[in-house]
C-alpha cells in the first residue's frame, strides 16, 4: 500500500512538473472579456483576436487547467481517435450563434497530448 502511494505521489509530481505556467497577464490579453463572449456571438472576441495571436504560442506546453483559466470554458470539445481532447474557441460570430444562419464563424482549436498539455493551437477557417 505504501509503495502504491509513493508511486502515485511521484507520478503526480512528474505530471505537474511537466506543465509550464502560462504567465499571461490581464493587460496582455483581456481574459475577462474573452470569457464573457461565449461562442463569439457578441463580437468581443473578434476585437481580441490580435491579442490572442500574440500570446497563443505561449500556451504551448501549458496544462488544460491553465487553458481554462486563460480562455475559459471551451465553446466545443472534440475528441480524436486516441481520445485526446481538442478545445474549440470561436472568434467570429456565425451559424453557431442563436438566431444566426449560415456558416459558423472562424475558430481556433487547442490540441492536447495524452498528458493534457497543449501541443498546438491552430485556426479553423
């Protein structure tokens, strides 16, 4: 029993030591405004896209928890064939918004690895 607890302790420490901190400030990227515009239906995320692009590379290697702190709840969660998560965040309004028809707006997909660390952030056009 003690060996199992020790193993679990070591494994937890290794996992958390692999993730890096985002260290993105509210001044660099207006997280509150981003989070307050789910599905990008209010148009606020579109105004923040340049700021998002400026910090997106710093998201690589961060944990899923840190992504939720910076970007909030994802607009959509996809799973690939290996059951790794992919978060989708819309930046333009479109068919994903209530009362709007047509194509969905531009979005970004955050890809996670098996340890739930960000491995890529890419636009979906």
